[in-house]
């Protein structure tokens, strides 16, 4: 665990000391004040509307700086904030032209509508970023029109938002413009008297180097309790945005109340480069003897997600069971399907529970109850994800959940309803452990004794043996350590099997290798060439053979390009059966093909038919022909054959298909071209407007030329670095975060079928039957000398990048609004004098903050 303090000035101190990591060939853009733990700990939640001046006068450099500044501002917002962006000239409209809810709208008008403000989650931010990039300039700015639009939006939002929506704390308008002289006095008078908008603050930003009057912008901010800022260059954006509103919206020290600790969602730590959650608390200057204690910064403690995972009852839940944690927004804090991020400079992933669990009425209900901090249990029918391309329908998946006291988190446990726990006692300790051989054994990344993970499996095995022999860590009292006892027991009963494998003589042309996986995380394999595969499946939760073994006693077939892995569960019976592990054999494609043909010799299907053995994901395990029209069949997806067979099987409910979306994928960097300021609008102005526009254009391009010359000189003098984005689009090593979609096929309700396929020049009859003792079907097809010439119209199983994004695909799900809102409604900020900042503070956070989470689990 790491402790740290981040100051309002940007200074940060971390304990214990560590070497600071900077991605190679990149500039270190880390700023503690922009990190999720600092923003959430220092500024209460906000409802924010951003207004962007897109009149003709901002064309060129100014519009580029403005877009950069707005996106930087949005990136400072957290999951408890709500935001939207509108662009204005003589009219005002949202940057994403969606159907928004109206306070007086009819039921038809408000059907499937979007709220005026959306949660500032990572996915919603990206939608706003894309819309901002597509903005074009033109026309003349009207501050009155823009402010009235924003204030009316706040009114409608307060009257239409559902329970939990909105920050319901600060309300702010952030206005970006290059300047103007219009003073919207009547607008301010009208809405200052309105109960829904009386507390709205306006923060203004004068953008660009143009000599346009900005006194009105300053007056807007000062009269509403906001702040006026000037951003003249792109290099000053980060600093100006950070300083513009956080100090004003940060709450004064609640002398008559209690500070609320802040608990973040999962994000990548800059210290460890691992997924982490933070517990934070603001730090105030208490040396000032007035009643206004200034915020000095935020102190916090990092808790690695792996530390929370180490508390899970690994073996007790079985290979298909797991624990997870979500927060009040429904975002995942801990889950086995939560993937690492590309870099610590990215914002929190904000992965919703329904992004990784199948979205059904039952899971929506479970998520709502967990976000609402209520306990419960539910048994559901659902699909168990075996691996990236296979799913199995299972009838009794048990969800149990409870809130973690004094936090915003809820803990959930998932397991099979008929999954039994195995307890092993009286293992002999070191006498068994000394028989471990690291050349044929790997163990899962579980905390057997020390409560930590070693760098690799070989080191884990050696550490485990040493801990047992010296009775260290959790192995001091070995008899009370169920996980270690189970590992020793697994080693003892698999030892004889491993010896027998080494005595057997199999041809390398037939057998690739053999392996046994146990529920206690021990894996034994032979020969040593099987180590990479054993390491890939060393964690039982990510092991498809173990997961299938717990679901069914049937033989599990897992095809691959070189052959297929066949496994069967090993069960121990006393009062009931419990799976102790699975034993498997990895067979070559040639051996499978030969044995398959041998079995068919005495059957009626021996000639004039193509026989295929296909698994429950649509992959060909083997066939009586190695090739079909020059295409190798082994491991091929059935839908890629030159025939519409998969379409027939899908229509007949032999297979079902669903699209699985991965919002955490990593893709190669996409090369996109475009300009930050779009082409000018096609307007036909009157002569006076034409002259004014011409003069503005000359000034704009003259200044832009100066800017370009300066940028070229700076670029020539500075070291080259890779392109870098600060708003959730970071690219590292040619990779970037993306969304992938993949078709998943699984068995339907029908087990047999026959029909006729229509090809381009002929027809062919086929028969299908599901096997009883394996996860496979047998397909027989009448063969013809010519190709079918007709393909299946269904998607194949290759993941594809999602490039088309709906501009209004905002994610809006149930959330529980934070209970506290510490804010100061004073509006005298323009003449506010600074308070002394020299102060000492003692221990602000203790380990008790961490114990609130760890003790509850």
C-alpha cells in the first residue's frame, strides 16, 4: 500500500519512496491535481454545462485552442459529475443532436429521450470529444442566447431527471469565447430569481490572442460567483483549466460536520502501474484563525486490486465462481474480467457491471440493488463464459451481495448453486512439499502462505516449499490453512499419475502432451514442452478445461490449429461428488483424423459424405477429409466453409448466436486525418458582414502564421516524441484503447436436424446430431465435386473493431447519488484575498480507512 499527499500547487509526495515510471519516448504529463483520486477528493460533484463560442471570429488557432481546453476541462470531471456541451453563435445547440427530455413534453416526445446532462464517465466523455472535434465555426456570437439556452437546460433537467441522476450539488456554466461586448443583464435577472437556477455559477474563459474586449466575460464570472480565466496558447491550457475552478468549488473545512472519505473506482496507479483504488480525504490549512480554512490538497492511500483479490475464497467458489466489487455508480472496482489499462495517464476505465455480465432483467435488478447498498441473493438462468469464444447455458448461477459498511462499495459473490467446497486436512507438510518439481509443476497465482504473488510460477513453487519448511507467513499454522492443505493433497495424488505418464511411450506424431489441472491451483504436465500452455491456464478461473469439468461430467473438447485438447473431470465422492480436477490429453490433428476415419469404416457414412466433428462454439475438431477444395478443415470455423451450413444450423436452433462487445480492448493505433477546426459554413452574408468577416480572416491568419512559425522553431529545438492525447485517447507503442465486437455461438435447444442446402448450381442434403457425452455435434453432408459457391451470411467469430459510434449512445444506468455535498455559496470571489498557505498537518489518513474495506470482506 502507498500513502501520498498531493498539494493544490501540484507538488506530490509518495511513501514509501519509489522510482517514478515514465513511458519511453514520451513526455511525463502526470499532474496529481488531474488524477481521479485528487479530483474526487477535492471538489464536490458538479452539474456542468459547457458553452463554446463557434462564431466566425474564433476561426483557426483560437478554435483549436478552445477545443483542446474544453476537452481538458471535461477530462477533469469524475464519475459523480454530470456534463454536456453546447456550441453557440447566433443560435445554440448541443454538440450531439440527440432527443432530449422536455419538462412539458408529451409521452411520445420523451420516449427514449436523453437527459440534458450525462454522467461524466469515460465512454460518455469520448462521445463528447468526437462531437467537439467535428464542430465548425461561422456566424456571430450571442451571449444572451447561449446563457438562456444553458439556464433553461438546467430547469428542464431539474424537472425531468430520474432518481440518482445529476450531482445535485454545484451547478456551473463554463463559457469559452474569444471575447465580445454584449452584456446579458436581463438573462441574469430573470434566472437569478428562479429557484432552479439561482445558484448557477458562470466561469468564463477568454481564449486566443485576438485583441477582442473581454471585460464582459470577467463581469459574468464575478457577478455569479465564478471565475474569469485567460487562455492565450495551447501550452497554458492544462494549468489554466486546473486553476480556474477547483479552488473555488472546493468546500471550506466543515467545522460543524464530519469529512466524508472518498472511495474511487478502479484506475491504473502511476506508482505501481497496476489497477488500484484509492481512499482519500481533503487536507485543510487550519493555521488560519478566520472561519475560512483553505484547502491545501488531498491525502490518500492506494489499495491494489490484487490485495482485494487475495482475500477471495479461491477454491471454495470453484472454477466458475468469483468475487467482485462495484460502487454506487455500478462501476466495477474488482472483477476477474476487468482488464489492465494501457497507461496510468489514462482516466479510470469506468466499466459497468453490465459491460462484463450478461445483461438480463435479473442482472439489471442485482446491479440496482448493489448500487443502492442493499443485501440480497438471486438464482438466475444465464450463460457462463468458458473462454473468449465459448459460452454454456447454465440454469442455476447464484448471485449473493452485500454492502461494505462505511464505503460506497458493494461486494458480490457468484458461484454455481450446486458447487461444493472441498476441505482437506492432515497433510504432512514439508515431506510432501519437498517432492515438488518445478520442471513439471506450476501453481496458480494465489496467496497460499505469504499473501502475495511472486513474479513467476517457478518462484512461487520455491517460495511455497520454503514457507512450509520454515513455517513462515500463513503457513505458520499449516493445519488451519485450507488452501495450502489442498495444494499439498493435490500434489500427492497427482504424483503417481505423472510417474505413469513418464513411463508411457507415445509417438510425438500422435500425442502432443498430457496435463492435469486441480481445483487447488496445482498443474502437472508432461513433457516439458507443455509448460507454456500450462502457464496460460494456471489460474483455475481462466482455465476452460476446469470450468467445463465443473459444469458437466462429459468429455470436454477444445480444438486448436494443431489438434484438440480433450479433458474429463476427476471427482471425489463422499456424501456428494466434488470435482478435484481435470485430466487432459493434447492430441495431434493427424491422430484425430486417423482415428475418426477408422471409426467410420464400418458405418454407412464411409463414402460420398463429408463428416465433421464440430464443438459447441462452431469450431471443427476433426473430419474424414483433411481438406475441402484446398482449404484445411482442422480448427476452422464452420461458418467460414464455402456452404451456408451454419446459417441452416442457426435457423434450426442447433446453434444460437449473440454479439459480445468488449469495451476494454486494445487495438493498433488508427491513423485518422482531420483538422481541429472544420471548414467554414457556406453562408451568403450581406456586404457589411462580408467586409467584417474579411478583416477578421486577415487578422486570424496573420496571427495563425505567427503561431505556426513559433511552433516550428520550438519543435526544431525540442526532442521528438510520439503523438500524445490528454483526453482518453492515449496511444502508446502504436496501440490505443478501443471497442471490439465478436459473434459467439453456443448450443441451442435442438439436438438434431436434417435439411437440404441450396448451392449455386446444386443442392446437398445434410444431417446433424449432438453427442451425448461430449460438447460436440456430428455433421454429415452429401459431397459434390464442385464447390457450393454460397456462404453463410452470419458473422464469423473473428473480433472486429467497432468504428461506427452512435453520437447519442450515452450510457445512463441507475446510480445512487453521494449523500454529502459540501459547498460554499459565497459569490465574492473576484476580490477574495489569498489566505496564508504555510501550515503543518498531522496524520490525516490512517490504516483504518483501508480496514473499512478489508475488514468487511
